[in-house]
C-alpha cells in the first residue's frame, strides 16, 4: 500500500514525515501551482528531508490510501479532480478543521471507503517548502457515516494512519470527536486571529466570557444536530487545548498573517449556517464569523 498525501500544508507535511520515518511507501502530491514540501523539522529539532514528489503516474490502485489534509474550501476541487484517478475501492481519509468534508465526499466519492479524521498535532509552515512540528497531539479516526466501511479494513487504515500521524484512536462516534474539535476551533481560531495573539493569550480573564458563550452556542447547535456535548466538559477541553498549545499560533492566525484563505466557513460559519437552519440564535459565533470575513 502506498500512502498518497495531497497538498503542501503543514499537516500533510507531518504525515509525509511520519511515513518516511516508519519506512512506509508514500507520495506527496502538491496542489497544482504550489511548491512541494521538502523538509520537516521535528519536535526534537531533527529534520526529515522529504524526497522529490513522484508524480509520474497519478492513477492510484485499489490498495493505495489517499490522505486529504486540505482545507474544506479546497476539498471540492481536489475531490472533483481525484475521483477520476481512484478506483472505487481506494480508501480516502479526510483530515481538516471544521465541517463539510463528509458531505462533499458523499457527493464526489459515493462508492469509496471514506474515513474522517481530526488531529490535535500542531504544525506550522516556516517557508513554502518547510514545516515545523510545534506540538505533540493525537489523531481520532472513524468511518464516515455516509460511507460505512468494513472492520478488517478499518484496522489496517488505522495502522497506516498511526504511522503517519499517530497516536491514532479509532472512534465509532467520529462525528462527536469532530464536533468536539469544532468547538475548540470555534473558540480559539477566530479570537487568536482577530487579536493577533498566540493561543495562550486567550488565558487572559477578559476572554473567558466570549469563550464560554462560543462553547454554549456550539453545544446548543450540536444538540439539534443530534450530537450530545456537555457545555462544562467542552469549555474545559477548550481551556486544556489553550494551555497545552499556549505558545502556538492557531492555523487561522497563520492564515490571516500570511493573507491566505481562512477556514472560517467550515468553523464558525458552519455553526452560523446550522443555527440558521434550525432557528437558533448564535450571536457570539456570528460576531466572530463576520469579524473574520471583514478582514
Ligand atoms: O487546531 C488548531 C488550529 O490551530 O487550527 C488548534 C487546536 C486551535 C491549535 O492551534
């Protein structure tokens, strides 16, 4: 099995470094027009040099695995291109912040085994070709509810993912894990980007009210989407992530500073949209969504 990793983003770079270090065959596919990554600096300061991309033959086989660590805003184009290069039995893993990927995969890859993943590893792009691993995390993996998969394959896919971006925990309730991560991103990402602060800056007392309000709103929307999240637990998780990643700059902060498209649509934008459909008021998420859009 060759692991195919799409894009030149920070998390894709970590996956490639993990594959290289575990001697797992992999190919890194930069997005059209972007430069291929060639170096990943690990937490211990050592560097992993990534081989040049081998893009001679871009058709995948049934045994290959495609990991898609792209922003949800880049996903539609990528899936539209890649669906012609994938046999229906090639497994695909979506790995992005925010929501919306599952629905796109259901539309463009209806027959493939599709897995959803979320990671708390921190990484940042230090140049067009270099990535730095900035915080150890873990990865949750499960089958997309729109694409039921088979148990023996699930174990194998979890093992491959473990080599790339472990440790991996298999979650039968992957949607709950995605909503938990969504709450973390809804609270941390826009606030750090708008205030130009590292994640730890949110420990200042004047952010507590806003963070709590974001968590309450996310839990209310989750409930009507049939996902049970408990406000106190979620708020505690958000503050744990803030403490654990205090020195890191969130991905949205990095996107804003580098004038890249942010993931706001799939994060606070997703909450605002779902809330509108269900007739719920989410004033804090709406405020943060609009403020990021206005930048
Ligand atoms: O996922 C993250 C991100 O920056 O996108 C967090 C968990 C907030 C860490 O920075």
